[in-house]
C-alpha cells in the first residue's frame, strides 16, 4: 500500500486527522496575509467566535490550529495552508486541493472554472457563481412573501462546506460542482467514512474526516456549529415539497450529492411555513421527513414510514404523535394496522380537500364488505371480531356494526357480552 493510500485508509477509519498534519517543507512565508484578513472579516460577518478577533496573527493561527510545532518551530498544517495559504503554495504542497465549478445547458458548456485557491476565497467565488445560476421566485402566504430559490441557498452553503471539509485530501482528484438541466451535483473525493451510510446520514452522531479543518470552519462561522449541516441540506428540499437530496451515486471513492431541479409544491410550502410561524421555530427534521413521506404515500403504516424515512419506529411514533397533536396528521385504526395520513387541516391548506375526503373514506368503503364477508363465513360476527378485522377501537367497531344493522344487512342477536350480528 502506498503512503497516501495508508493515510487515506487511516483517515476513513477516524484514526488520523490528515487536516492536522504539518505540511513538510512549508513555512510561514507560504501563508497569504490578505487571506488571514479575509478570515478575520468572515469571523466578523458570519457571527463566528468574535473572541478570535482579539488575538494576534500567531495566536489566531494557534487557536485555529493553522500551525503546529515541529522540531521547535511552527509550520503550517494542512488546515492552515488550505484556509490562508498562497495559491502557488497550495498547488505545490497540496496538489489534490482543486475545485471545479461547471454549468452545462443541454450540450453547451456555459461555465468551466477550476482553481487552487485558499478555501475561504474559493467559498466566496463559488457562492458568487451560484447567484448567477440560481433564480428565485416568490410565493404569497397570507401577508408575507416566501422567497424560493431553484436550489435552497442555506442548503447549498452547507453542501459546499461539507464537500470541502469532509473530502479526502490524500486523493488526487477535485471537488466538482455541476449545474445542468437535471439539477445540481456536488462530487467530493473520498467515500463516506467508517460508520456512515446513506441509511444513517440523518441519525448518526456527527463526525468527519478532517476534524481540525471542520472545527476551524465552525469557529469562523462558515459551518453549522452542531455538526448537523446534513439536516440543513435535507431541510432545503423538504420544506418546499421537493424530492429529497440524493446520495445514491456515492461509492467507496467519492460522495455524490444530487439535488434535482423541481418546482416547489406551493401549497405544501405554505403549510410548512404557517406551522413554523405558529411554533415560532423550524419544524424538526424528523417531522419534515414524515410529512414529505405522507405527501407522497398518501397513507402509510408506521413500519412503512420508518422504512421510507430511515427513522426507527420508536422515533417515528414520537414524531407522528406530535404531528397528530398539531393537527397535521390523522391516525386511523389501532395496533400494527394503524395508518397515518395528512389531516384535513393540511389538505385545506393545500387546496386539496377532495384528496383528503378520498383518503379518509377509503377505509369505510372497504369496511362493510369485509364485515359482511366474515359474517357469511363464520355465521355471525361480534364487536371483538370487527376490532381485530379492521384494526379499530371498540367505539368505531360498534358504529360500523350499527350502520350495517340500520342498512338491514345485519341483525343484532343478544345483548351485552353475548351480542352478535348475523346476516339478515
């Protein structure tokens, strides 16, 4: 195994922080003073740790671990060179740190830029590029207008930070941003690190490949402080009723994020924003995932919801109970057969009450034939039979049987515990 392959493997296993390693033969002269000034401005404008601004240059470098001591002398770390290094020095010492931004319309290449700039400068360049290719529209919700970008700006920034902070810098390949007719693709070298899969992206404890670099980006205000930037990436699609971010093309050598171009579901968006305003805070990511899943599935049992959202059944149940209490979701039936659907409150907000009525009545349309069939097969049915057959509560089972009696399809025999219903 080559030395770089060994470093990559150790990094994947969380046994080595490559971003904290000293850059051999690099010196303080490889730092760009203008980039350190940029770093200070970013701390100030992005609500980073403002106490960092009170430090001298050397103290700042030490605090963010941009330097480390080797043989009694301070030398740049990989993080230091990546953040405030001179462009020529980055090309020389970190030839893997290339970034490409491309825009392709049909078969026409509109933008194709590659660079080896410090990450702080690269971040600003890419954000500026994105502005020109990320049109915005507005949706009216009551007295307010909701601005909706083609690609959510906060989600994009988090995806950008993830791509540059969690990539494998031992692999000679570039981070690539591609906008085309299908959507936005961000590809970064290095697969998911040990313990992270597509299935547990939203639930696994946050940990990355380059802790020193990630920590520096958090402290200057560019990265999500909780380490849950992935939640923001998903939220950027979920709140607009759009398809979820897609990591399915990721493999052992690269992480591939695809965000599909899709018109926002305006009514769903209004519902989410109205609930956000009612709560005075953003909806939890689990709630958004479940609402989105029910929007697509129309009706689902808890095990189906858990499978779709990768949220275990216990947490799914807790989130569903909160959504039911908020009036956004309705539950029907009991036990394992209990199903959930978006409530009339949601369908009213989404101007689709007909769909709600259709979903609500679908059970009742099936109930009578099933009860009649059981009565014919067994010779009679009891309230307990109907509870077990239709997964209903006893009062609901009683109402089903009472209606069939009123329709002269069943006749009641006996009273109390011995009551049973026979074909009339």
